[in-house]
C-alpha cells in the first residue's frame, strides 16, 4: 500500500466515523454501514476485514505504536499507552504544538495559567526548567557564560516570559585586578534576552583567553558547556511538564460497580482553555487488578528512562519553517502536578489517614488529642509539612519492625499513629508478619516451639531482602529524585470534591429533611414545599449555562451531582434565608462567599487574594464551630481547607489543577470499556485510545512516519477538519460561536411603530448622541428586540439585570430593546439600537444575605454597543434576586400552574409571591463573571469581614468544649446500648435492644456540661461576619422537634465514612 492511499477519501471517512470519541461503533454496526454503502452504489467499499487490517497497519506506524505490556511488582498484568509516544504526538501535531509553552511567565497582568504559578516561575530549581533559548539560530544555555551587546559577561540562570517578551534571570560578573572574571552570586538580576550577543562557543572564539575565579553558580562552571548542549546536538531543547490525573471509575453504564483504576494526562504548558478540552487529554492506563501505585511506577519509570538523555521528537514548528536543524527537538519530560479525589491522592502519598488525616502535614492525633483545645485549634490551620524523606523512613521502620516476632499489633498502632501505609510495602509487611506468626506458632510433638526468636528474625530478614531485591516495593513518587514532583505538596486538592461534593453537599443534607413519601411528616413536607417554591421563583440568569429544575432538585435532593451543586452553591443563601435557623444560614453565607473566591479565574494581586481567602476560610470555620464542631474533627475536608491558601500561592487559581477535566474524560474511557469483552480490558482500552489519537493526529495535519518517511495527510484530508466545525466539536475541540457585541435579535414579524407612540420617548438619556431637537416623533420607526449581546458575549434578554459601564457604572434592568426600522429613512438621526433600562442604586449590605441592597431609582435610554460616544454600555449579565426578607414575601399554595411535557396542566403548585418591584439584592456569590463583578463593585460589598482574633479564639474554644461534650455523650449512649444488650442476653433474649432517649435531643446535665447555645451566649462567642449579626440567646435555643430542617445540628458524621478514612 503506497503512501497516497492513506488519504483515500472513503477509507478516511470510515476511519473518522469509527474514531469519534463519544460515538463509538461496534463491528456489527460497521457491517451494516458497509452494506448500506454498497447498496447505495458506492465504489471501492472495503470489507470489514480489509478495513481493520488497514487500521492495524496505520496504528503500527512510528508515532502510533503506544501500547506496552507491563507486570507490576505484585505480579499484576496490564497494558498502558506510552507517555513518551503521546508527547511525540503532541510535538508533531500543529493543533497542539502551536499552543504549547515551555517557559514560565511572570504574572504581571494576573495569574491565570500554570506557567504563571509560583512553582514554575520561582519555586523549581534552575536546572529543572527549560535550559535553552534560541535566537537567530543560536542556542543559549543556562549556567554558561554569555556576552551581551555591551560587552558585559553574564551567566543566565533561567528564561521566562514577561509581557510577551523573553527575559532571563542571570548573575552578573566583575573583573578582578588579575584580569579574571568573578561571578556575583549575591543578587539575581533580570533583563531582556534580546541584549544577548554571543553564546559560550561564540564567546570563546572571540575571547579565548577569558578566565573565571571564585565561587560559581549551582549550574556549574561558566566556561563548561551545559550537559544538555551535547545531548541536544544542535536540536532545540525543552522541558515538557505533565499534569497527571487519575481516579477509580466504573466500566459499566449501569449502576453495577465495575472498578477500574485509570490514569490520564495533558500538557501543563497548554492554556487553561485547551487543558479543559478532551482533544488535548491523553489516556495512559487502566486496570482492574493493578492499583494506582503499581501503575504510577510504570509512568515514573518511563520518565526516568529519558531523564538523563532526553526524548528526541519531530517538531512540526521546525518542519513548517523549513529549517532542517529544527525539524527535531529534544524533550525533557517531567511531572508537575497530580490531580484526583481525596482517597486517590492519599494513596499517591502513601497516606492512610487514621489519626493523622492530612497528607500534607502531621496534624492529628487521638480523639482525645484532637478534641482538646490545642488539638481542635490545630485542625483549622496547616501543621508541620510532611516530606518524602520522612515518609520513606517511616515505611522503612515498619519494614524493620515486621521482621520482629509478635509485633503485628504494635505495627498497626504505629501505622495508625503516623497515618502512613504504602500499598506496595504493605504487601511485604503482611507477608513477613504472617510468616513470622506461622513460625512462632509452630510447635513439635511435645508442645514446644520449633523456632526461637533469633531464628525467626534471621529467616524474616532473608525473606525481606529477597522480596525487596525482586522489585521496588516503595511508592515510586516518594523515591524518584529525577522528577520535580513532591507528593506531599503537588497532589492538588480539587474544588469539585472539596467544595461542591464536600461542604455544599454536607450542609445541603443538613438543611432539608431526609427520606420521602410516608416517611416525611406534615411539617417536613411544608419545609420542602417552601424551599421548592422559593427555588422556582429565584432568577437563574447569570449563573452560567447550567440551570436547575426545582422539582427535580427537591425530589432527588439526596442524589445530586456536581452540576446541580454548582448552581445550588450560588443560590442557597436565598433558598434557606427563612427556612433554616440563623446559625446554619450563617454557615451558608460564609460558604457561598468562600465558594465564589475558590472559583475565580484570574488573580490580579496574589497577596490581597490570599489575605481575603484566609479571612473567608476563618469565617467559615467560625460558623461551622457555632453550628456543629464535630464535623471539623471528623471530616478531613475541613482541615484540607486550611491548606488552600498555600496551594493557591503555589499553583494559582484552583481551576488550573481541578480534577473536572479528567472527570469528564471518564465518559470517553467508559465507551472503550463497554465495547471490550473484558478478557484483556486494559489492552482493549489502550488500543481504543491509540486509534483515536491516530485519527485526530492525521486529521489535524500532524506528522507521522509511513514506510520509512515522515509525511502528513493530503490537502483533501486536512480540509475535512477545518471545514467541519461539528467534526471539530466531536473530536473534543471547542468551537466558539462568533457573537457580535451589540447584536440584537428582533421579534419575528413584529410591528414597526413610531417613536412618539412609545413610552420610551419620555425617558432621559442619549442627549449628546441623539439630541431632543432632532428626534422625530412621527417619522422615526422602531422594531422591538428579544435579546442583545453584551460586551462579554452574554445573551441579555428582556428583564435581565446587567452591569453598565461609565459614566454611570452600576446595575440596570433591561425593560425594552428597540431597533431602528427601515421606514425611518436615511434622514433619521436615531441610533441603530436603543435599550430602556431601570437604574438601581447601591445601599448597605443586607443583614440576612450579606449582599449589597439595590433600590430602583429611574428609567433611562442607553446605547448597548461599545463606542467612543458618551453613554452607558452593557458589560455583562449579573444575578439579582428580590429582597423577600425585607418585603416579607409569602409562599401561597396552589397558585402557579404546573407544566408537564411542555404543556400546562390543571395541577397547581405553591409559589412565592413578591410584594413589590423596588427592592432587590445583588448576588455576589455567583461563579460566572465573579472576577469582573469583584473588579467593579466597591470592595466594601465583596471583601469578607474579619472578626477580632480574641473573639475568634474564644468561639473556637467554645466549639472544642461542645465537641468534648458530644464525644462524652456518645460514649454514654454506647455504654447504655452495650448494657442493655448484655442484660437482654443474660435473660436469654437474643434480639438487639435499641435504647433511645425520650425526646429527640440527647440528655445532658446542665450543671456539669452547659448546652452549646448557653456556652455561646454566656461568653458572647459567636463572631460578627459582615452584617450577619450574632443570634441572641433566644435564637440559639436547641432545635425543636417542630422544625425538621434543624434536627441534625448535634449529629456527628459517620466516623467510618470513606471521607474520614482518607
């Protein structure tokens, strides 16, 4: 088969059909398609066998051979796709290569990409970054002396980008009296690299007598060539950072759990918009048998194999420029950050939880230690940082203890105390303990022990040495020193599992009654009806593309997923304002503000953002302490929250290291699992994604080897992708529709009316643009519009609230949209588009919602488009809610008509009825446009209000007191249960006797242990949060039986849950 046959159109279209990521086709369906093509008279239709042979041969071409078989140290077999081959594909694919960045960038205009992060820009050592920069065909390397145009000799240390221009950090030099150069390593200077003239080889030609003395940089002698110069051999040399993700996924579409451990990755040098697209994500491996640590050993082994030599790749940029030297490049792959959920990340750190629940630090202890004043306060702040070296030493101590007879119990206690269990080393430890136990228990015929303790230890030492010599039985992420990865710092906390599936889901469950149907009391049904009626009337404009169905949310309130909780987190303050008790609503207010700050997309000022984020986290801790301090001790996510400011400073916005992109990729992998016979599941998945990568690589114009030559597809194949936006979207490439700012969608077949017949002609505005003396009341005709496009591309419909620009910055509501009609003629001076808006003025913060109050003031005519003329311009949509708390709006039963199947029914549902149209509240807890909103709204409305350190300390000590009382109370109740069971068993009753207090509240002794509300009221310990006033003593009474939404206030979470174990 010749090379031109690769681009044969029929075969190409069939290959595309079979490799659409979210639309896989089985062999049986392919047979039907081939039969249909033949019946339609299509010529040269291949048979199924011939076509599969063609695909196999295509995948065996150079860059597409990615499948590799492995056997882990535990003997588990699995297949993976080579990370190195995937990197080669990225470098040879123009769709990916043109977007890759290999240098850090100084975040002058805001931190929004991984290359802006502190770790990449300043945190990593100089020798871990891209060592080369090329200009005019000349390669400059770090650590080598170079000459500036001024004649000054410098030693470059690292290259970085600043405002689109390449800069360098360097050490300057000075000439000693002996005529030698001395490196000034006391200060790191920076300047543009355009000032460089000669690299080291050229400088030695022009100045062969140059000499250095004294101390040198950590990169070596300035006159010695960088080690990567000889390895690159004239090729460009780059560091390719990897963002690795993984999770345990079910391979079934049904609810039957079919666990697979999967790994994916994407390039950290890509822009965030690209990393979130499926096209740029690569599949690595999956297995039902090999665990995550076994699979990650293969990944680190691949990276280690080229850590000293580099990876030679075809660089499509060099080939397109026609430079033969640049047609190849040398890549140094390195692991930058790892994402995943909590249990998965803990296993990557050899962390088990137990009494030390944090994989980042050593905070924790026994229940008594964590419930003490000092222990409880320590949970809400970062502790002493863990290090890989200390973790390895702990694992080695466990291995050493395992060879001592009868130390199994002590070993388990040590692991619980340290919170460190390595899944690989644990197999050796278990084998040693079991073998030692068997030898210790072995006795002769006389009942005497056969083996002494010394013999057992010697045998176990030999067995341990044999097992450790057979393979690496310690987590490779801990032992690998060739990577720029620290598992105790670079296993990022994901905002999806932390905020949405964590805190939001916890308190959502605590705010609504559980169960359904006959299990709910009349009062509980009324609470659900009120919440549903409130949610029905809340505006969802400006919350993003996700919308909520109130009836679905309330019916399946216990089974919501991330996309539901994403919208709930933005509206929950308004849903529960008059449903839950004030102390729980204060938790919602602090959580909503914290959630909005964690979902920011750009950080303009890191110090200011980190300070505000720390205050928001502390306020959230204070509110949770006032509500239920038990959750802080037993739910590990509350402690991980204390590490968020450090993580934001290290990586930037959490969206850069979010696990969302890999969670979405699970759907693609599940298709490969469904069409596999599961005899070799990992091999089938690897082959499936190998075929997908080959297809999209060829369609994108990527280079690949075919019959010994490097080629790319022909023009007819390349135009398939460029001319079909739908195909690009189905391959995982986002296709953004062009949205013209100021475009108006007119009402279809709407009437054309004169300006004088509209009420808008009496409104002020647009005097400079459209003077009153030229306005023709009977000759200017207008048509009505449905919606208009704002500056940020939002669709602003009638009734939408928007933010307007200067000279009148503020919130406005679109009342009407008018477009000049053709009947106006050419003599008309009227603008093309007019928008009638209701202007709103800011007042103080709302006492309940902690958001700015808006009051309607007047109507005005504005111009929507951006122009140089004066006027108000529409920026973006904002979310505004009615001030029901101020107007005392009520829920009226059987008012609204229920809609089913898009048809009105005779059924009626409850509805919240607004009493006025004047007072509103600006929702500043939105996740969409939060950055833009925070930039224009005065900081007094958006900045979290801190409380005094003294009050905060007192409130947390009060929470610790209540926590100890709760623990003591639970122990008493457990003791009562045990006593009752013992008495029942003593009289021959085998049934389990359950004791329950007479009331719904646990019994307590007021004289010895004051109830939680009395503790707060006595010391005045509930801090003020902005304008959320601390409830008085009467409001802080115990939740009554009459309100079902307040029942679980003092209920401790399940200490044996998966979250607690992790």
